[in-house]
C-alpha cells in the first residue's frame, strides 16, 4: 500500500493540470532516459480502426510508467510474453520516450502462456531481488484466460506458500488488469482473486497474493464519479480516479458504454470498405432473434446473416455471400466488424460524427492522468511492505488474444460450417436455410444447442423421408458420414475434405482406423481442431459420448 500512497501524493498536484493539458492537446511523456527513438505507432485518436486490446495496453503502459518512476527512480521492468518464444525483458525503464517502439517491436501472436512467463518473473524476484529490503509489485495487463491456466495457478500457489513459510509480512503482490469483458476471463480472474492465499507460519496472517481489476469494476468506478463536481485537492483525487478508470479501459471503456445499443440489435447503416476503399453503404435490419437482413450491396437484392453472443468468445456474427458460403465476422467493437472475405463494416454515426473520435476525446485526459486514483481506491499492492519503495514489474500479454487479427489467424477454422454439419454452430448463429432444415427435422433451439437427438437421428439414410433427406443434405450430411462416419473407408479412398479432417485430428495413413493420441477424451474435453475434424467425419457430441 505504501507504493500507492507515495505515488498518489507525488502525482496529486499534477492530475488536474494533466487533464486540462490533454484536453487542449498536450502530452505527458518525459523526454530523457535510457530508451531512444520517438514512438511511431501510437493509438490513433482520430479516424481509423478502433484500437485493439494490445494497443490499449500499450497506451495504458505509458501513463503507468510515468507514475511509477516518480516513486522509484531506478525504473520499472517490463516483460512481454506471447507464443512459444521466451519472454522479452526490458529492464530499468525510467521514462516513456520510445517505449512504444520497444514493446511493439513484435506483434501479438501465439498462445497465451502466462504461466511460464509468471514462473520466470517470480523466480527472478526470489533469486535476483532482495524482497526483505524492497517488496516486489507485479502488474499484469491481459485480455483473457491464459492457455496454460493450470500452470499459472500452480506457480502462484507455490509462490504464496513459499512466502508464507518464510516471511512475517508478504513482500510480493500481483495485480491482474483485464482489458475487455469476456466472461471466461472475468471468471478466471475471480478465481485468482479468491484462491491464491496461504497462512503465514510466523504470524498466522493470511497472505492474499493476487488482486484484480475487472471490467465491471472499471464500469462501477465510472458510475461512482458520474456527475461529480469537485475542486482543489478532492478534485484532483476525483480526476485521478476518473483518469484511471478510463486509462485502464482506454477507448475500450467508451465502446462498453455503447453495449446497450448493441443489445438492442445491429440495425443501422454501415459503410463497407475493402483495403481502405469504400465499396458501398448498406442497411442492416435486425429481427432481434439473431437474424439479419442486409440490403445495399451492388447488383443484389439482399443478403441474410445471423449472430449470437457467447460467454467465452463474445459476439459471433456471419452473413451469406451470393454463393451461399458463410462469411465470418469479428466484432472489433460495437461499431466496427471485420470479415473473413477481407471487408470491413463501420457503423455510420448520426450527424456525420465519428465513434472513434468521440472515444478518443473522452480518453485523452484519462490517459494523461494515469491510474493512481482508481488503484488507490482499490487498495492495490495491499500486501506489500509498508516501505516507501518497491521493485516494479509490468507484464504485457503479447499473445494472439490481444489482437483480433492474430486471434483469427490462430483460431481460423479449417472447415466450413456446412462441412462440419453446423454441429458447432449455435442455433442463433445458424443461417436461415440451415435453421429451416433443423426445424424440418424436429429441432428447436434448446434441443439443437444441447446436442439432443431427434427421431430422424435414429434412421438409416435410406429410410429417411424425402423431407428429412433434403434437410440433412442442407446441413452438409452425406450417406457415408451419416451411416459410418467414414470409419470403414480406406485412407486412399477418403474424399479430400475428409482426409484433411483425419489429418487434422492426428491420423496418418499408417494409423487410420486406429485410435490416436488426443482423441481419447469426452467430446467437451477434445481440442477445438479435433472437434471440428470429427464433425466433418460425421461425429456429433451425442454420438461421440454415447457410441
């Protein structure tokens, strides 16, 4: 807690000035230190695509470092991790000049192996720093649940147990900041916030190693200060509080304020661009039941689309191109969607305004003000020593989950929804022809989403009625997949798509028709690519778990 008290006292007198300067276009970065070269890839505050979680984290980093070095002139260590490569360490950063160039030297990519990176950082704290003299405070900027969550849990529990055995006070604290609002990430942070504890052998005190800032807490903070009028010392505190809430969320927080509009549907006008060039402006009509009607594409009457909201992956959206193939979308925020065909849709704001510009205007002062007020109010680093200074380490998640384009590349589907029999597609995401086919087979939303069987599921291919046969073909089924899931077809006789699926699942010509490693699990425990591959072969969740 000593860190926050000192940071706040040093920054308090400057907060109001920083907010005023930023509102008038001023900046806050320092101009001397070990890092050279001016930043060249700052987050845009005008026209252009909305910032990614990675860009928001980089913007946030600037204001955090500015405040930390006022407390600790020795500077802060920054650790960037992502993918299979070793984490990159940038030690003793004393100012923000050129900081963005350094941390953005590599683009976000790969899996989020936070457990491995955290193990390295904690070992460095134990082995190379004297925590009995200077506590260590670690701040982690991330967008979601790591891919090695079990390893991260084990590392944190091992660390707090080691400290509890040897220390009377806890000299280590770790704060996780969630950039984004995916429920899976929020649930995981809740888990960390409540389970990384140990009782001190010396004093019996409970050491609580982890603290978190989650999406709803950022929004709650903004709700508390909404409409506040203050001046003087209290005004500076409120300014810092507001600045932290907006700085931590960056432009993202503004996008979250638009969430209510999106829960009311996607209807509106959207500008369609390809490679930065405008193609057309379209009209989207949302029936509020997950279905979209799209008009305005050149030489076309209309297109159909669908969307759903998933707790783990957020909003999913697609539409059909003229050939009937699905075009998958990635929601950048409530006003921008990028598509697998290379196009981008940006909602046309009222009165010729600009969504990103609105967000930037709200964020500029917040980023300059820094994170002091909100962090102080949240009692971060509450288990750190009462000494005035700490060693500070900021961990930056540089995995694919921090950038939509990198995440799409990492998770890109190898097969179309139809090739996978739409079995991994939620009801609300089904294109209208597929949804009609499901209804013709006897499905409703609950039955489909719960992977239940219908009467037709028990029939042989040749016993299906004409209506049922037409419906299953719309969903992508063929006789071999329906009857035998291609299990008895020789490797060299497999159709191209099925051979690709078998290879994806881990089969080779030598192991075909044998059991391979990675498939000896219940359906829900299979990996994503294995589920997709098995759907292509004709397996469903019910068939896999019961046959």
